[in-house]
């Protein structure tokens, strides 16, 4: 399995793509990951980068994971428009887009609903696989209050949080793989 991760620090902190690849390999799935992530970037910035389009079109990826700027969460319409355009390239390349739903800040649980709604719309409008990391994040946080999901800044993931993100992304992709086999 070849997966391209496009995002920002919520993708690269703790090298989450490599955590994902390690989990896939533990399940006996050969996995290679590539990451295009710049701190603080929005999807519309990635959309304007010729290297992003080139990498999608010629990287021979099975899946391309899209992650929007999270804190503050930007205008939904701009995110969805950029995701639509990038998803066209993904489909043209024969790959499948994945919407990587991020999580709200540690002290802003109510902010999760806006992110959840936006990522769900993005997945529907682009035909992307939805990886509901943000939703699962809060469920896990409530079920396991002893686990610190956040880095010291209250925004980024701790290693435990990044591990959860990688697991949810892998589960979403493996579910899609099972659908394809049916």
C-alpha cells in the first residue's frame, strides 16, 4: 500500500505517517508513506503548489490523505473547494482521497462539531474516505482520562494522540479495502 499524506503539523508531529505505516506492517500489509506537510498550511496552499499535483499524479499512490489547518479552523468553503480540486487530481491518478478529520484544541471541545461537520461534508462532496479522528479523539479522551492526548501546547497530538490518529486512519482505509474486495 502506498499512501501520500498532505497536511501540516497535525500530520508531521510524532511522524504520524510512519506510525500508520508501522501499524499496517504489523498487520502484514506492506506499506510505504510519503508526506507533504508544512507547518500552519491550509489545503488551498497545497492546491497551489505544483509539486503537490505532480506528486499526486505520478506517485502511484493507493490513497492520498488530506488534512486541513486545524487551529484556528479555517473557512469551510475554502477547505472544501481546495479538497474538490485536489481530489480531481487524486481520481485522475487512480487513487482514493481520504479526509483526515482533526481534533479541536484541548480547552475547546465544543469546537469539534464545526470540524466534524466540515470534514463530513468534504468527504461527501469529494467522495473521500472519512477518517473520523476528531470524533474518535474525544470519545477516547473521555473513556481514558488518564491518557494525555495533547502535546504541551494543547493543540498538537502527544505520541498517544498521534498513535490514535494513525490507527483511525488505518481502520478507515482498511474498511475501504474490504469494500473494494466485495
